[in-house]
């Protein structure tokens, strides 16, 4: 018997005659965390989907415990002991949290196949226990519909971990959660390791990789570049293997003279979401909002943008109050919002890259309502080039893109609208190091051009590196405001986890 | 804080679900006021439930299909096919009563299985599969019966859907209750039921969670077909003949009952009692307008308006919560 | 399949093929065709006038030898038939008149009005000129419904003591008539007779009345002489049905068309008699 | 590398879209072989297009609605209403021809606007709104016409949908072409068209991107209503009368044409030429089976099967790519 828990040998995969995986080898030892890294579109998720039986492979073999396996459906992979936390969150919105957690493996009173009676109480209890073990505060009776992106991601993590699998694939499990939950996740991973579970860990966050990985495999453009132990691979070396050139992961902060107040929020209130929030943002400024999961940051910016209606308070743009009742008004006032949940609010997955990117700006690319296709194509191509979006063609459906590239499409769509005030909610979610740097540079450029940037991020180093000022939220309230000269991880965490009201 | 949130959700959920019930009660009370002697009589109220039964049975099957994210247009044709089959085996002195019963149910089931296979394995939109089978099955019913109604069934056969149980409760109502009870149980309590919701809620996620989506789909169309077969049998008994043209546009009424009851056309949500209320609502409107002797042309006007207004009340009720 | 244009073919255009009446008519035509040794193609319009127009256009395009038509609508077919006639195709209309008789060479059939008149006259007589009646109507706007219902009211002009207490459409459909009648009976309003536009609905009314055990109080009338209606007349459950002599209509219709195609002269209108069937003469019509 | 990938994608896309066209050609060629003299005649082929026109016009409107994620069941009733209105203003010596034309179009438009408002502002599922308005509008048509067909229209009125252009092309075909051309243009080349796709693709994303979803929705139902009004006018002219019972179940044929043409029931995708092929497919099957003298009960069998098989070919074709 082989020492490996899992071996994938010589895997090939093409879509429409384009090779996206070329002779890939990958293996996993029991009790090991094997990180899989690579640029957006390198083929990480596709390799894992092949393992799960979601995609079929064109060539290659897969061995589990030394025996060849061939999964045609995720059902087979699951019953063979492989579980996955998917990169794209695709929850069943009208289900209760507990039900969702146990879908496909319901807890039943008796065993009578499909007509077994579901033990709803036991599921709720079990869910509660799981949440308690992992320190997550979610009511198992709530509908999935009412959860934030971060909470859904936590549910997915718990779902996969609770499956008692031999192999757990984690495809960017931390893209939406904050440091607090990441710590809990790592604790769980360490527990699983002692039980001999093998974990495949995909992430673009280098700190996480160096903290948790035992071995690292790098992919680039669908090709295997190398595998080595974590000790042998420095951060710089990994990045060089990934992108083929060196990237210094520093934050290219540019000093900009601050201009007039561009956006002012006064006493904004939405019951149960956030309470009487006031702040202002100036031209040329990059303002960060820090907070934990469920702090209400996303709800706040969505309200500013007119997606939800506030119950109290006002929003002023360049000193003039605007009536926030529809995003249309915000867009007319040259505000852009890069939303957090790309599949739910950022993209139209049923259409092409081109049509997604041009959508907000469409009426400006048209005359009397008739679209100027040449102009549209030109503008979109510029954006695709600028953000280095990897797609077969502009006419590719956006859901065939890798997660990171989808995120870039959302960015492209909003940047094309030439906004003056740019609000970004977790803009670098799922984006590789190289591209992140591009986005950081872009934010700098925007600030330099006198635009105002409001940025929510759960990656505190990112905020520290880019912002002029950071405000913190906790439990729906503003808990602190920190100028650049006082930035430190500890200070921000302190305010972000502060629950008492600051009067 | 946690518990208060919980309470709120519960209260909100039940109110939300009551929306259509309230609308139903409004319609009911209005009719009772307009016709206190005829409409409000207990005998008439039972009569209404009886008249709702066949559509209610179809709607129950339809509910499974719609919750799973599909649609079944073929139920009306299945009613006709299973009706003519049942009647043709119910002539006096030929076969025992069980034969038409079993054969008509089997015919419905077979049609449903084929629909399910078409949707699940053929990967064809359910609208097309069942539109096609609606046409095909209607053709079969006409060919089987040579385009003529089949008369001359036994008294026992006629008694299947006529007659009363426990004194004055129409037997059709009892069938409807039993079928509803079983369906409600399957939908809310069993693994299968939960998976129907999952498939309708998000097929890909259901698949990734290890649910055999194909099997669930075949099962929902089979249930719908089987229940349509039963409905066809009962209708044939009720009209004492098998008519190849019966059941026309029954699918619309069944879908309407389901949607009025708050099941979303896009699948994944909805409650069984909504469907019951939806079926009752349709029957109540028809009965009330007949009793009030509203002229046929105006009946159409009023029927359409009540349906829209009822659902509007439901939707507004939900939103104001 | 053989190509339609290889030999001389006549077309029989029927409004639909889903009840006893249309089946009998079709059988009569095809049976007669065999007897005469001519070829007849049957086109089913599924109750859609636009479809029947299309079918006539198609057939004329292919050089049909003659058209025998049971029209879906009294006026909609006129231009299509006129065009056919102009193209030299003989046209015979069967069973149901069209609004412009010059568009056809001959009409063979009955008038709905007459059957309604006979039906209502019988009912009024049975009631002794007083009482409450309820009408079950065919699809609103359909010619059968309009013709027969108009006749009902014309008859009632002579019977001031007969009141119409209910009038509702049941679209020719048995189960709809059943539910409507059940609802009427719930009101407690006294009904002495139910007069239906066809037998299918009369049978639905009969079932409701029987279930309510009120057959001794309510008389029921229908039109079409379907087998189950005849049986019900025989048992004394249905008071009257009316035969359209369907088979004769179909046979005479095709005969007339073949004559025309052979260049013979025919009458422009050949009326077939209705027969009122009640307990006294039902035995002659039972299969 | 980029250009080669681009080319490949294009090829794939066009093949994919050709799926239903291939199925259509298969059906067409089969019928041509079975009936080389009658079916394959140019006059008959033009005839088929003419017969597809009215359904094609309805299907065009329906396509907008379905792409936006809704459904419109009321088109058949609108055909009847606008037909009786048109005929009632087309008696000789009363009004100029433009009056019935404008009034029937306006009636359709008004019905469509109301549907749209119900869906957009009432927040009621489109299935319910248009099921309700289907019933209401049918009632209105019957009330307006007192339940009787309206005869006696002018020759000019009759000429609207009869007659030929450019020698031998039926005028109905010309209308169909013009409406298709305008719709195709609006759908593919204008901002509005793009927004219809976006609303059907992801309503929330569309809203967040600054689209007034309500306005788009009202517009799609208005288009569907307007085109149904036009179809009603043309049908009234074709059958030389306004009939309150006409247009029954036309909505099913229109929806079928759209779905056969590859538009997804869940909205957000689909091509205009798919709808054209869908409408032609339905007409071809009807015409071919009539010409081959298939008995009407078997016609149902074959029709249903062809529809399923055609879409199956389409789906398999797409998958094998
Ligand atoms: N269903 C599909 N159809 C077409 N192309 C696809 C499909 N799935 C993936 N691809 C392509 O395969 C390539 C690899 O994608 P994959 O999702 O595996 O990347 P990834 O390494 O996970 O990237 P990311 O870090 O952005 O998630 C991409 O170019 C993507 O466009
Ligand atoms: N314990 C909880 N149970 C259920 N819902 C919660 C809970 N805590 C917060 N929420 C919901 O989370 C949302 C607030 O999260 P929001 O997305 O605005 O926060 P955020 O600071 O952006 O954090 P995230 O990183 O989660 O996006 C609200 O909709 C709130 O109702
Ligand atoms: Mg990925
Ligand atoms: Mg957030």
C-alpha cells in the first residue's frame, strides 16, 4: 500500500480545445496540509473539481488509499471520504441553516432510505454543538437567506469539517472571513491533522499558507511548476514560481493632498443593522472600514449606495444631500459600489464577460439608446488589459472564468463607469498576489487623480498599507477612528472587537 | 438577544405564511355575507371541498414538481388517458373493480416516470418535456378511446367517487385529505422531501452535497403522474364515463392552486397547506359566483380579479412584516 | 405515406374530432367514400378557425378535388372557401351554415336554432307552461350555443310563466356541468327543468341531480343523441334528446360533393331533419 | 494564442446556437422527402411562413417577457379582445381603417401595461398576474361582444391580412418579418434590450448596476401586450370577424415557440432567431402532418414527439461540444 492518502497523476483537462490542466501531479499524505497555490486561472479549482467528480478529466489517474478511483458525481466522492469547501458560495437560500448543514446526509429517526423521517431536533442540536465547538454565533433555525457572505462561508467550512472525511479540500475558505474566524479554522485544521485527515488548502493569502501548510504545490497556467515542503519555500520564492517574476508584496501607498469632502454620511440608521453612523470622506483620500463578521459594514455601504433604504439620516455628495432610494441615483452622482458577493450582486452569470463589464456604462456607450458595439468592445478591451483578466474571449460566459477573474470583472465593470467616489467591499476577495498589487496600484492612482475611495477589507494588513484613515465598526456601531500614524494591527483589532457603545 | 431574534423569526414566519389564509378568509366571509343562506350552509361548504378535491389532488402532485424547480403540463392529459383506461375496464361483468383502479394509476405513474426520465436524463426543460407529453398523451387517450367517450360503467365504479363517509362527508373529500396528509408528511418530514426542496433551491449545490438530483427529479414527476392517474380515475367515476377530452387545461388550475398557495415558480420554497388553500380558493370562487348567479361573462372578470387581489394581499402582507 | 396529389382526392374539413357527434360524422363520410370508391382526406382544425383556413389553403395549393367542410366558425371561413371556389374547387358545407352562402356550392345540414327550438318546446310542454328552468350553455360565442340559446328564449316568449332561474356556461364539458348543477342545487332555489345545449352537459346535470336524489323533481333535456343519453332516455332519467341525423348529413354531404365534381347540378340547400327522441321512440335509435 | 482561442470560441458558439436550426432542417428535409411534390413546393413553404406569422408575432412579444424572467399567459385573451374591438370598428361606412388598427393596438398595449404594473409594483408572480388578466380579458372580450362574433367588416379590413406583396409573398409574412426585424434590433443592439437580458439574468445585479427593474418589466409586458393586440387585429382580418372565443391557448403555442427556440424559462438568455425557428417549427409540423394525411389523433402523438426530439437534439448537440 502506498504511503499517500491521495494521488493524482498526469491529469489533463481542456475546455473547448484549450488546455487548462496539463499533466498535473499532486499527492497528499495523511495528517498533512498541502497547499495549492497559483495565479487566478492557474487551474487550482478545476483540479479539485476533477477530484470531486464535478468535472470529468481528459486523462490521468486518481488513487485514494492506493486504489484507483473514478468519481462521476460528488456523491461518489463524498461517500469515499472526500469533502470540499467550494470557492464559489452557492447556498440554498430558502433553507434553514441546520437543514442546509445536513443536506445529503440528513439525520434520521429510522433508516428507511429516502422515506426515512428527518430528525429535525437532532439536526438543530448537532448544528448548535458544531457552532459552539467552532465559536460561531449563528442561529441554526435562521434561513440561509438572512446570512452575510462571511457567515455562509463559515457554514460551508463547518459543513465540510463535520463530514468525517479522510480528505478535505478547502478552496479559498477564508476569502470572506476575518482574522478571528481564521484562527478558529486553523485550530480545527490542527485537530483534523492529528486525526490523520489530509487537507488540500487553496489560498491567495501568503501569511496563511506559511502558517498552516506542510507542503506547497505551485501551478501556473495549468502546468505543474513545483512541489516542496513549506520550510524550503519562502514567500518570495512561491510568488516567483507563481507569476514567473518577482513581486514585492509591499503596499504602494502614494501620498496625496486631501481635497474637499466628497462624501458625507450623517446619522445613518437601519434598525437591526447599524446605528447612527456618521463619517466623511475627502477627495484623494482612502478610507478603510475594519470590523468583524456581521459588524454591519456591508449593510452600511449598501445603504449609502441606495440598495437598502435607511430609516434615518442623510448622505451628502460634494456637500449636497442626495435622495438615496435606488442605486441609479448613486450612479448618477458618480458613486460606484464594488459589492462583496460577486455571484449575487456583482455579476450576471448568464451572460458574457463583455456584457458584464460594459453594463453600468452602457448608456454612455450608446447613442439614442443604440449601442456602439465598436466603442463598447474598445472600452472593455482596455479594462480587460488593465486588470489582466484571463478569459478565452470577451464573449466567454463569465461563469466559466476562475473565481479571481470573476472578481476582476466586477472591478472592471465599476471602474469603467469612471466614478468619483469608489466604495469597495472586499475588493481583493479571491485575487492572487500579482493582481492584488495591480489593484493596490490602481487604488493609488485613483486617489492621486483626486477620487475618493472607501474600502472595506477583512485583511487588516491591506487596510494598514493602503488607507489614510481607518474607521472601525462592531455590532452595527462605529467604535473607533484611527489616523494613519496610529495604525497597528493591535489597535484596529481592539476597536473592531469592542462591543460596548461609544457614546 | 439570540432568543429574541429567534422569536421574531418564528412570529414573522407564521404571519408570512398566514397571508394567503387571510386572503382566503376574506373571500370566504365576503361570500358568506353575500349569501348567508345558500353559500354559508355546511352542506355547501362540504360541497366546495368536494369540488376542490380533484384539482387539489392534481395540485398536490404539481407542488412536488414546482418545488423541485420544474413544471408539469401533462397532468390534464393524464387525467383523460387514465380516465378512458379506467372506464374501459369497468364495464359490467368483465373485470373486478381493482383492475381499472390499478391500471389507471399505473398509466399515470408510467407517464410520470417517462416525464421524469426526459427531464433528468434528456436534460430537456420540463416545460418542453411535459408540453410534448401533454400532446402525446392526449393523442393516446383519443386513439385508445377512438375519440369517443366510454360509457356503461358498473355501479361500483360509479360509487368510487360518489357516496359519503361518516354520514355526510363526501368520499372524494376523504381521498383528498388522505393524499394531502401523506404528501405533507413526505414533504416536511422525510429525507426525500427535504431533498426536493434542495434540488429546487439550488440544483448544483444539492448535487455537490451528494444528492442524486436525477433520482429526485424522476420521483417528483412520478408522483405527479401517479396522482394525475388517480385524479383521472376519480373524475371518470364522478362523470360515470371515460372522456378522452376531459381534463383540458386542468394543468393551469393545478399550477394556479400551487402558486396562489405561495409556492415560488422558481422552486425551492413553499408549504403544503398553501396548496390546499389555493385549491380551496379556486373552488370557493367558482361555487360562490355560481350560487350568486353571476352571469358567465362577469364570472370571468371577477374570478381573475379575486385571484390577483388575493395574491396581492398575500404579497403585501409579507412585505409589511 | 403516399403523396396526396397522385390521384383525385377530396378533403373533409372537420372542426374537431373529439366527441361522439364529430366521430359519427367522420365515420359517415369515410364510409360513404368507400362505398363510392373515392379518396377522402380528413383535416382536423382542433376548433381553431385560423387553423382551418390554413388547412384549406394547403389543400387548394395541392389541387384538392373538392371540399366538404364542417366549419369551425360561421363567417371566418368565407374568404378561404370563396378563394377555393374561385380556383374551381367545388365546396359543400355540412352541418353548420356559413354566413355567406355564395361562398359554397351547397349546404347540407341542420340549423342549431331548430334543435334548440324543439328541445325547449318539449320542455315547456312537459312543464305545463309554468315553472323554473335553468340553462347549461356551450362555450360562449360558439355557434351551437348562440343558435340553441336564442331559440330557448324565443320559445319562452310564448310561456310567460316559465322563469329562467339560472344560466351558466359549462363549455360542452360534463364535469363542468356537474359542478355548476351541484352549486345550483345548493342554493335551494326550486328548479323544475334543466335544459342543456348538448348531451354531454345534460349528463353532467343528470349526475348532480341524481346524487342529490332530486330526479323526481327535475326534468333534464339535451341535444345530440349520444349513446349514453339514449340509454338514459330509455331508463327515463333523461327526458329528451335530439338527433341531428348525423350519419345522413355526412353521407349526403359527400354524395353532393362528388356530384358537383362530376359536373352535375345540385340543390344549393339540402336540409336534414332533426328527430326528437323520448321514451316513446328511443328504441328505434338505440344501438 | 489569444486569437486562436477566440476563433475557437466563436466556432463553438455558433455550433451551439445552430442546434435547433439543425433539428429544424432535419424535420424540414424529412418532410420534403416524404412529400416531394406537395410539401416541398415553394408556394407551400411560403404558406407555412404565413401560417407561422400570427404565432410568430405573439412569440416575439413572449420572448421579451421570458428573457426578462417572466411569463405572459394573457396573450391569447388579448388576441380575442383586440380582435372584437377591431371588428366592431370595421363595419362599412363607419370609421376609416386606421381607427380599428389603432384601437386594437391600444387595447393590447393597455392590457400589457397593466400586466407590467402588476408584476413590477404589485410584486406578484407574473404567472398569477397574467393568469388573472387572461381570465379578466377573456371576460371583457365576451362582455364587449355580448358573447357573439362580430361580422360584417369592410373589404379593406379583410385585405389587411390577406393579399400579397412583391407578387407572391403573403402580406402577413411581411408583417412578421418587420416585427421580427425590429425586435431583433431592439433586443441585440439597444441599451434597453441589454437590460432585459440583465433583469432576467440577475435582477439584483441589474438593480445594483443602476437599472430601474420596474421600468424594464413594465416595458416587456407592454411589448407583449402590444404585439398581442396586433396579432388580434391580424387574426380578425384573417377570419373576417372578431370572435370573443378566438386565441384560446395561443399562449401555449407562443411559449412553446420561444422555449423550442432555446430561450431559458428562467430568463436571461436566448436569441431572437431561435424564436423564429421555434414558430416555424410548429407551423411546419402542423402543415407537414396535414399534407401527409396523418389522422388527427396520431398527429398529436407525432407533434409531441417531434417537439421533444427536436429539443433533445439541440440539448445533446450543445453538450457534445
Ligand atoms: N466550466 C468552465 N468552462 C470553461 N472554462 C473554464 C471552466 N471552468 C474553468 N475554466 C477555465 O479554466 C481555467 C482555470 O480555472 P480555475 O477556476 O481552475 O482557476 P483557479 O486556479 O481556481 O483560479 P482562482 O484563483 O481565480 O480561483 C480558467 O482559465 C477558467 O476560465
Ligand atoms: N448572529 C447572527 N445571526 C444571524 N444574522 C446575523 C448575525 N450577526 C449578524 N447577522 C447579519 O449579518 C449582517 C451584517 O453583516 P454585514 O455583512 O453587513 O457585516 P460586515 O461587517 O460586512 O461583515 P461581513 O464580513 O459578514 O460581510 C446583517 O444582515 C445581520 O442581520
Ligand atoms: Mg479557483
Ligand atoms: Mg461584509
